[in-house]
């Protein structure tokens, strides 16, 4: 057996007891966490591949439960403009989004996520197959769904073309070890009852996640009340699409009764605190949801909405926004915020048996956060340092499925086994950034015409 050992680390396991092992050792056997303990394990598992954690913190890989990664190509465009979605995003996507742009945006966004310690991301966009290809090349885990909506999209001339694409996409990726295909109707205001039920049937048939923007926008809420005399959550429940495979993105405009419904149906929640605040959308009542034991994870939303893709940045915001909003500094101790960033996200995606904590038998998705930078000292409370002092650039090493993808804060260049056509050179961070700069001009020209 070929073991890999990580030593000299403080292990924040995020198991049920939230055990912390100081000066710990974690042993990986291929893609699985094989043993966890103290230094005596070093004698038990002699091996060549040893990572010295240099007294840093080893945490479970962080999970981004909601984003539209490829939108990173539009980042910083149309900020601070009211009605950005319909004024800029939808027209720009119609004009410019093609396979190449989605693929490039996905590679760039995944690079940013990996460098920031995200090991699993949840994505909904167009040409989702390109996102899957980029994820496979760079080695990140992805829960990916093609957007379904009632008007022609960049990759479908027909309304609801996303449904047929989803079926094809699920068939293609359902047995992959890193990609989990999903069904992703965009929202209530872009899907009718019949197609939402068809999407739910697809999720049911293939046992794949279903994700959707829910209770996010004022106009979505008003329209639903006017048309159906029900809140969005109540309406979705009345048409039978909510289940324990359903992931609500946002869930801001919910009533007490809605929370009861979401709890009863064991629905997962992607909380996008940064994007929600920047978009002035409101504060989702996750304090109540989390304390009821519901499945709450953190997300960034698309990089045009929240401008970041990492979860470290979100963690501090969760604490600050909810403490401020509720006038209660006791809310959300830092350990609970790291819980949402890791095992909480895994629960929301029903992946908590495999990922989300550092436990024997789980998949080796791990992040080593260094503690040698000035912003990381002193340390009295590991969780507090991670949530309030750390930034994404403190992420030193990232392991996904037992493979070291980031080392010494740099992307590790690796052989691409899935394709023989990919030029190794195009996957360096510098090359990806150069390609992004080249499309920037084209995008700016198009935006100026809007
Ligand atoms: Zn979104």
C-alpha cells in the first residue's frame, strides 16, 4: 500500500464531537483517510510521501454550495447597478457565452477556488459539460447542473432545452468519481409547474441533487403570491418538488411556516451571505435553520454577484452579518461557522457520508492552512483564527480525493489523464489568466453597447 502522511498539524476534525488533535498525524491510503492520531503513527506507517504541516491547521476541504463559476469572466462589471441581472447579465450571456468562454471561466474559477481551499463546488450554468471537463482536468470535486429555463439560453435555441441537456449530462457523468451531476432549474420566475415537475422527476429517476434559486428576489416572491396565493416555498411543496435531494439557493424570503416545510422535507440550504449583502437582498434566517439542525452550507453565488469564490471570505461575513442583524454577539460561535463551511455543506448536498470532516474512512479532501503569516498569530482559538483572521491566501496545501493539487500556495502541475488533447502549458495559472485577459476586451465592448 502507498500511504501519504501529514504530520505536525493541528487537526480540526469537524467530527460530531468537533475533536481537535494538536500536533496530530493523518494517514491517507490512496483517496481515503486511513488513520488519525498522534506522532506514534509515524512509526506505524513508514512512507516516503510525508507532508510537514509546520504546525498549521488541517481542516476538511471547504464546500461551496452555490455558484456559477464561469461567470467569473464578467466579474466587476455592472457592480452597484440596480437590476444588474436583467440589465447586464442576461443580455451579455445571450451575446457572448459559448463553450470556450464557459470552459475558460470554469478553469479560472476552479483555480481560484482550489487556491482558497475549496475542494467541492456546486455549480449551475450553461454548457455544464465544459465545467465538468475543467473540473476533471484540475482535479476538484463538483456537483454540477445545467441551467433550465423558459427562454432560449446560450446553449439551447428552444425554451427548456436545459432539460434534455440535463438528461444527457447526467447519463454521461453519473458514475464519475469526482463529478456529481445534478438537475438545476433556474428559478420559479423562469420555470413553470410542468417543467419543475419534470426536473424533479429527473432528479428522482437518477437519484441526483436538484438545486434552484428559491425565495431570493422580491419580484419572485410577489409574483408567486399573486399567481398562486402562496409563498415560493409553499408553492414548491404544493407541486411536490421538494425532497431531501433538493438544495435551496438563498432562502431569504421565507416565513416561519416555510421553514417548517423545508425542515420537514429535509431540504438543504445554500447560504450566500456575501452575495446577498452586496445585492441588498436581505438576511436569510439561517440562525433559526441551523439551530433547528437543518442542513445549511455556505455558498458564494456567481462571481458577478459576490465577486469571490472562496469560502474563507464567506465565513467571517456569516458571523458579522448575523451578529449585527440580530444584535447578538453570542450568535454563531466560530466553530459553528466552520461547521457550515465544511460538514454543513456536505450535509446540504447529502455527501456527508463521504466528505466534510476528517474521519477514518472518508474521502481525503483536506486543506492545510498555514499559521506562519503575520495575520495568523497569536492563536488562542483555532476556529476564531480561521473564521476572523484568515484570508484565502493562508491556504497552503489542498488535497482532493487523496491528490495534492495545491502545494506551497501554488497549483501543482499534474498529468491530465482524461484527455490527450490538452496542452499542459494551457493549465498553468499564468496561462489561464492570460486567456482571461484576452476575452476581457471583447466583453467590455459588448457591455458598453448595453
Ligand atoms: Zn445563483
